[in-house]
């Protein structure tokens, strides 16, 4: 305590002293600067006019302050002008030197300068130099030296004074402290010692032996009471804590036990989960394998049944039986395919691919064969492509095909009358990644509201009766949904019961590279100025026809309702139509009779007649040709088949003229148009081989057979073929490998490129594009269906059409 | 001591004339003329505008030759100093300082009367100039010139001679002449 007081006193004394000394110095500096200013002002004129006497008189006035030991005025060139005291020579030129330095920014330590004034402290002296200015221009300098010893003396006085005061204060403080200690500090120290003892030894039995009536006495009593309380609590606490320890031990053991139990349970559950997942995986694999295994004999059954159907059967009953076998087999196969896909999706084994493919071509491939599924229903398939649709897109064509087949198949299946419209257009609001929207709209019975919510669930059908009527696993839409989602798209539906249904899905399909697109077989002629008449049953079909014809280059297109075609043709006698597109399925007008009439009349015989029909069985084609129809076209109308038909019409016109081609084909002997082509079938499955062979032979081709890829390559080197059917999976050498070898050989020998058709199993759809990349031209799904094979041959060997 | 608001750096300031061992009177007088311009105050109406030049006129046979070129163009209180030389018979002299060469001592009376009443500081080194009504006379004394100042004449012209200048100058008054000489 005493030390504190001493330090405080000394500190305050030192601070006061310091402040005082600083003030003295500041005062001296200010005084001196002011003095220099005054002298500079007074000496300006004497200096300007070389009046030394006046200047020295001014300087002499400095006598008044004995601390000023030197003063001097210089001209700007450094020569001395006036001095004080007169006798001495200048002894302290530092400030003057500092002021007039040329390298102004570099200052000596201890020098404080602004532009016109400089102060230097040195050897207990303060030196001031400043410019003498006249109209802001320096004309000389004034220099003063001030002796700080006088200030030091002053400081010493202060020091002595402060020392005395501080000593006195200290003495008084000591006296006071001695008195206070006896009254306060001693008892407090007693208490402190007691507290220290209690804290160090934890001996709460200690008591302070001090009595007194003052505050300290009551403090001691209070402290003793507190110790007593603590002693009591301590005893209680130690009692509790021993209880608590036992409790904690008990609980810890329980916890450990239940932890062990939990860990065991988790292990068990983990095992069970693994087993369950394993079992599920095995089940899915088993299902996939089983489906695949079932397919193989089914292919055999179907193939043989097809073959049986092509042979002449003695009785109608036998024909019906064969039909029944075929239908049941196809249904079964469809179910197996569904289960296979579904189990693959469930097992997470289905992958999607991204290839460049021809979007419109793919859709047409899907939709055109569906025309045959319509049977004798009054139903029309209509394709509506947006004109902004990219031709080549990047995506998984096989999965897209599967979804389209499913949705279109459902629509065709459930709609008895009206139309099924497939509308394809780019989503408007996806600029960065192009999405394409597909909409399948039918005029069927629609879907009840309560069924709409779970329409995409597995094993769900609209109701039991539809299951019975139409068959199916109820997996189709569920598969569609999973596939669309797998491809990054969305699927949905809208329906009003009784007014049909619309299923729509949207997929990200960015535009593909245009060079990957297959080139069309030659450009179409310019159709500018051609007049076209369209008379078809459905407005949608008429609209699509017009759009597609305009796309090809036709610009003068007239659409009339069925029933007014004849009237329209007659009315246009002055500027006759060049082409009439007529719908054979329309019931209200007999277009075959109309065709005959037109061709018989010289004025209208030059009109090309393009007839549309859902199906063109051989006999119907013959009748049409006989009636004078120039070209027959399957519905639905697609860009490709329409363009093909137009091209055929043009070719015919160029070669042998209309009349001969139009009237004679039915009469022509079949053998004469039978192709003499040669086809190689490379296939290791006996049944498929037999189907292919029999169909091809039935069509009049010479068929060679290869059992694997190596044989196929060898056969190609030795013979020339018009077409090769190539299985993908074969022993020794696969189809892709063989194709590459054949293409290489063609390049080396300069042979023509032979069309190679891949035969792919449905289960291996992902391989299709691999086939195309390997150099194949088209593909055909197994099991081989005679109709499909025939269509394919028509596409690649156009002469086959004549034979059908 | 608001002496130097916005003072220029010392290094860049123009230096006054360095005295040579052999003092050149012409250069010395030139520097005196410049200092006169700096010490004295003209009334505001002496200048046509705030940027108007301060004109140092020289009348008579010019004794300076090129010496005045050293001070010509310098800035005095923000005004540019220009030197203009007048012939002996020119009309009114439009200037602020008029140095009258010794050659004009016989025409001095006329010259002074021509500028009387105008704020023109008249300077000359001719004898008896201040006594004869000139304002500042330079009187040769060893290596310097003493200044004789006629404060009455300056006051009559409206020119305020600076007290510092008066400190170094010797005051002279125009003696009261007998009335018949006026």
C-alpha cells in the first residue's frame, strides 16, 4: 500500500515535471520563432536597399534578451549582411545551413523545418533560421542562436521544487499508513491468514479468534458462521456423492448393456438388409435370365407358327389354330418383354445412351408399322411434326422408341374409332438445353379420374375388365415413366372420361451433328406450279399432308372434303390438277370408280393419282393399279413415305410414261418381276435362320447361310450379295466385327457397298447404334416377324415390292 | 504573422540579382526599381483590372540598355512587370513607375506636371530630384545608393510608401518656394 502511494506520487510528480519542461521548451521555441519573424520583417527593407546600419540597429535590440547569444542576416548568395553581437563571427551556422540546403526534403535529425523557417537544437542551444521575404520572394535569411542553459536553470528550479513537495507528501503518507495499519490491516491480515488456512487445508473447523464491536469484528463472526455452514454442507455432500457414485456405476452398466444390444440389433438388421438386397438382386437377375430364356423357345414357336401360316393349310380350322398360336405367342412375348424391362429397371441395370439419330425417321419407324395393328377399326394415325424440329438429335433412340411404342400402342389398343395423333414439337421455353415434347392424343374412352392418379404405378390397369379385354401386364406405363425419368424427362397425362386421353412427355434432346444424318436418296424435283388436290377423311391428315407437301416444294394445294373430289376436279378443268391425293378408306366416295372414270377421260387422264390406305394387301394393290392409281401409300402419312411416293411418281414419268406403268402391273406375270437377288443370312439360331430363309425364298431370292461372323466374311469375299442379314451375337466372330471386316474388304477391292441389316434381340436394344456405327445400314428386331422383314426388304431392295 | 499564405517553395523562387565585385550601377538600380514596386502600394484605380500589368516607364536616354530585361517579366503582387520606354516629347505617360533619365533634367518640371495627380511613382538618379518634386531619388554612396523619399509628393499622387521603405530612406521635403517662383 505504501509502495502504491509512493509510486503514484512519484509518477504524478514526474508527469508534472515533464509537462512543465515541455511547456518551457515550447514557449522558448515560440518566442524565438516570433523574434525571428519580427526581425525578418524589419530587415526586409534594409536588406533590399543595402542599408546595413538600419539592419544592425534592429539586431542590436536583441540585447534585451540575454539568452540570445548570436544573430545574423545573410543575403541570398550566402554573404553576410549584418550581425549581432557586432564583434563575434558566426559560431553556429547549422540552422542556416539546414534552411538553405538545396536538397530540401533531406533533413538532419533534430531539425524541424517548414518552407521558410528552420529550427535546430544542438549543444544545449536552439538555432532558428528563416527567410526574409519581400512580396513572397526570399531576399535573404535571418539566423538566431538561443542559449538553452537558461531554460535548464529554470528546469532545475522546478526539479528542486517538485522533489521537496514529493518528499513532504511521502512523509505524510507514511505517517497515515502507520496509523491505519494498526486499526485495519492487522485484523484483516488475521482474517486473510485464516482464509488461506481454510483454502489450503480444507479444514473447515478453523475459527477466527477475534472479538470486537466494529465492522471487522462482525466480519470475523460472519466468517466463522459461514465456515460452520460449509462444514455442515460438506458432510451432507460427501454423503450424497457416495450414493451418486453407486447410482452412476449402475446406470453406466445398464447403458453399456443396452448399447451392446443395440449394436447387435444393428448388425442383425444390416445383415438382413444385405440379404434382402442380395435376394432382390438375385430375384431380378433370375427374372431377367428367365425372361431371356423363355424368349428363346418362344421365338422358335412363333417363327415356326409363322412358317406354318405361309404353307397352304387344308382346312379353315387349322388356319384359325395357327392364327391363335401366333396371337397368343405374340402376347406372351410382349408380356415377357415388359417383365424383362421392368426387372431390369428395378435392378437398376438399365442404362441410357446418347447417340446422334434421325428423330423423325425414328418416329416414322415406330408409327408406320402400327398401321397394321389397327385392323378393321375406323381409326387413323396422324403424325404432326413441328417445322422447327431438328432432324438430328442426341439421345437414346432405343429407349425413346420403347416409350413411343408403348404410348402409341396403348392409344391404338384402346381407341376404337377416331384418330390417334402424335404431335412432336420443341418445348418453347428451354433455350439452353433443347427439350422436345411428345404428345399422344387419342379419341378413346379416356381414363376415369380416380384411375388417373395411379395410372403410372406398377401393375395398375384402369380396371379389371380392360385387363381381360386387352390383356397386358399393367407394367407398360410404369416402364414408360421410369424410362422417361431415366432419360431426364418428365411424363404426364390428361384425360376427360369419354373424350379421349393425352399422354405427353418431354425429353432433353439437344440437336445432334448434322453430318451424322443419312443422306436422302436424291433430291426431289422442283414442284413449283404443280396443282395438288387433297381429299382425305380426316382434317388432321389433310393438314399434315399439306404441311409436308409444302415442305417438299408444292405451293398450290387444294383441300376438299371427301365426296367433293370429283366435283373439284371437274371444276378445275381449265387449270387441271397435276396430282390428286385420295383416301381409299373414306367410305363416302368410291375413289376406285373415280380413278377409272378419270383415267378413261382424255382430259383428266394426265392427273397423277396417289391413293392412301391403311393397308395395302396384294389383292387391293392389284385392283388399285388396275383402276389407274399411280402410287399407293400406307397410312399414317410420314415425311419419308410421302417423299418416296412422290419420287416414284416422278421416276415413272421420266422412264416409261404413265399409261404403261399405270395399267399393266396387275397383268404382268409375277415371275417376270421376281428379283434375282442374292441374300446372305448370318445367324446361329436355327429357328431365325429358317424364318429368314423361308421368307426370302418365298420372295424369290437366292439365300446363302453363314453360321457365324467368320463364315459371313468368307462368303462375302467369294460371292456378291444384294443384302446381308447379320445377327449381332454369334460365336467366333460377332456381327459388328464381321461387318467391319466386310466394309474394309469393300474399300480395299473397290466393290459396291452392300446393305447390311443387323438382327438384334430386343433385350439388347442398346447395341443397335453400335451396329450402325460398325457400318450396318438398318436393324431388325428378333424374333423375326414376316411382315417386318418384308417391309425392310421393300426399303432396301425396292424390287421386292413388285413381288409381294 | 500572416506573412506568407501559400508561400512558394524556396528553391523555385526567382533569386534577386547577385552583386558582382564591381558593382554595376545599372543592375543595382534595376533591382531597386523592382524592390520599389514590391514595397509600395498603388490605389486600385491605377490598374484597369485585377490582371493588368504593372508598367515601368523609362523616359529620356535610356541608361540601362539590357539591364532592365532582368526585371522585366517578373511578377509583383500578382502583376506582370513590363518595361515601356518613352521618347522625350511623348504625351501623357501611361505607367505606374516612371524612371526619368538624367538626360531629362531640363524637362523634369514638364514631365512631373504631366503625371501630377496620377498614381505614378517617379524615380530618378538625377541630382535634387526629390527636392524638385520627384518621389524617390537614388543617391550614389560608395557601393550602394541611398534613397531619398519625398513623401508629400507620393501622398499627392495617391501612392502609399511602405513604412519599411521609409525606414531605410531619408525623407526629403520640397522646400516651400517663394510664391513668385511657382
